[in-house]
C-alpha cells in the first residue's frame, strides 16, 4: 500500500505493510494533523486507535510506526532523545506499519506545528 505524506514544504511516499494496524490506518485515510518533532522523529495524532499487536522498541531509520500510547503516527529518520547512539529509539513501544525512502535531509525540513496530510498515493 503506497501512502503519501504532505506538508507545505515536503512531500514523500511510504510503503505500508500488511499488519492489522497498517490496514486500520489506511481505512481512515486521508488524515490531516499537526506535526510535532522529537529529535529526528516526526509524530502526529491520527485520531485513530488501532491494534497494538506486534509493538516493539526496535526501529530503524525510515520506519513509520504507530505509537500506541499517543495514537500517533511516527516517522523515524535518526536519533531521538531516547537514543544512546545514531539509531532511533521510540519513547515507548510502537507498531511498525511501513517504511519510507525519504532522506533524513528531506524529513528534517518538517517543523513542529506544520500541517501534515496522509493519504493513499495515486
């Protein structure tokens, strides 16, 4: 499932996986929200509570995950305040729902407070 993320300054695509959480998010698209940042992570409330099945603390650069505690979608592209090295570490367990190939340089342009829209890619 190809998904598009858009702000006023950046547009990128991701490939969502076949997990239950990913399917539940896709069923609720399009979603618009306000982006927040936490180190090299973008996250935003999607207003949808989805299955926490498969939640993990193990994420990689480019992973897109659902944060079960905050009902948010997260895009990891580098270290977060919880990291002890260069690898991203979530604040608490997340369910990986997809992956993007967008570069960290592109993703770091997205600022907290920007509107972000997530939709199916055509």
